[in-house]
C-alpha cells in the first residue's frame, strides 16, 4: 500500500512522543511521521521531507499549539546551532523521554517484555556541563570567527557569541583566540573549497582541577607567530597546555598528532578521588560531574569484594578500571588508542595503583591473549563506542564466560541488540539497567547495565 503522504506536502500533526535520536513521533491514520523540531504535546504544521514505505520524515515549520512542556530556550543561537536539540523542552520531560527510549529499545530490539529498568540519574548541571568543546573556524565580514555547525549542515558554521554548554572561561578563551586570529589577519578554512588556513579550536577543561588545555588545528604550514598565540593564551591563568595540530586532509578531524607549543603535555582532572592525566586525543567523558556518577554506578554493579580479576575493555585512559582497582584483586585494561593507554599507565602510577595493567589493541583481537596472560575474569566491564560490541568482540567476550558483565552504553539500540545476543547465545541475563543523562538538551543517553551468567 502506498504511503498516505507525499514529499513537500504540509500536514497538521500532533506530536505524541520523542523517538531515539530526538525527532517527534506523530501518526497519520496509523502511519508514523518523524518530525524534526516537534516536541511532545505540540500541534505543528510540518513539511514532509522524506517518504519511506512504513514511515515519513518531516520538519515542523510552525508550532500551531505548543505542548505543555515546551519552554523558552535561553540560548540566542537556538535552534539554528546544531549543538543542542531540546533547549525548548522542559528538562524533566527530556529525562523522562530518555528513560522511555532505553526501555523501548530493550523491549522492541532486546525482546525483553519487562526490562529491569531503574530511574534515570538526572544531570547535576543542566547547562555549562561540558569539559570539552570543538569549534570550527568560519569566515565573516569582520574576519575569522569560531562556532559550531548549523543544525543539519556539515558545510555551514554558525558563529557563537555565548555557548550555554561550556563555562564562562571556555567562552572567554574562544573569543580570545578569535580576536588573535583577526589581529594576525589569518584566514578561516573553507570546507567546501578546501582553501584557507585556520580549521578548529579544541578546549579541554579540568572541571575539578581548574586546568585548561588548548589545541589549535590548522591546514599545512606554520603561518602564525607561536609566541604571539602563547602570549594571548597565557593571560588566562588556567591555561596549562597549548598544542598545535596540522590537518592536511579534507576530513574534519581533530584527533591528530600535536606539537606542544607551551606548558605541560597534558592537564589533570580529578574523578572519584583519583587524578587523571588528559592529553589532547585521550578519551574522557565530557561531563565530569556525571562521569563520577557513572563510575560510582559501574562500581556498584560490579559488586567487588577484593578477590576479583576485572577486565576493563575499551578502557580509554583507565578511568573506570582505576576507580575499581582498590576493591579488586587485579584490573586488566584494553584500548585501541595507544595514546589513551599511555595515559592509563601514567594514571596508575600517578595514583600509586599497582594492581592495574593496560594494553593497546583491538578488543576482539586481544581477548584470547589477555586470558592466556591474566587468567579468566570474574567481572568484565565494557564501554564500547556508539556502534556497540562488534560480532567478533561479542563472541570472544561470550567465550570468556565471566560471571558478571557491566555494560556501559552510549546507545540504547546497540545495547539492546547486544543484550539479546548475549542472552540467546551465551547465557547472560539482564539483571539491572540504569540510564544516566550525561548530555542535557541533546538526544544522547548513557546507561549502565548488569548482566549475569549462571
């Protein structure tokens, strides 16, 4: 049967709920329409942008009647900026929607009729929570500016005057680099034409230590005065580390080798009473306060007594494993990023932790060798990327037959798929799941799950 809508058709739709990913869900005689910029309870006029056999996508062009949870967004750049999706949705409604999205994924994809879901851990700070920001340079009549990509656009950058996700310090540093770039008459890189010089600015902030790392990313060649940039940045007492990276490819990436221009090669952050060194490319949860809640929850689910061998897979800079080390017999971490593993080893030394070891390698390819070296694990902690556990990694994880598995997830749909496979093929039972809102005003939701194997 043909879809009951056509592309570019305008419809009046009532938004029922939010789908994972952030679009509103409406129904037209049972036919599902996902509506960007539609919030629960809204009556909107929407233009259809895509039509599929079993659903359509649309953009809300006018809110005819706002829902009861729609609020005024505080940011002057909203909704043009792509950094936030839900500043106009009351925070309590955001958290409730994310809780339901985790439950829905476990029911629909995981095949669990009544998921053992615990109440979502809401954010400590609703605004100003990010410890890392990546800005893009863009050309303006006044000279180069710094901003974030416009919503839905890879090729357009919106100049930002005040971002509500970072701190006052982060906003001030961004503006200081913009003013320096204009004074030096440097040119912003044009992503479409592949011309220009200045590409990105990365700011990393130790929220519990007050330390700041700055990374400038440019096209090829050293066309700026190092000393002048360092002088500008050193006016901020919090700046401890200044790096420069060159991106000579068309890809918009910042995860690049860096040259230290001034200061320490890393900053430090404090989490759960431990100190962690953070280099430019090392992975660290971008919400410091909520990362501590997440690690506490992972430790609770692990239920360590001091006698367990723990595998920390996708360990990053060792944060989860090291916070568990005082309650474990041994901790063994695996991570593909050599820079992150170097940080993890430094962090173990920094905190005087002698019962943790870390290795660089792909998780799927490393587990058999790790088991031969470390023996079988009593508890496995996994914190995979958004795509979840790959086929090989999941199979080799299953073969370990660890009694307890703590799964830290940033994507409820891939979590649900992995949980289903772990139960069907490897005998694991989902015992507990708790979502955490690490990223208010965005569609993203984190969760910690406990799976046991009898």
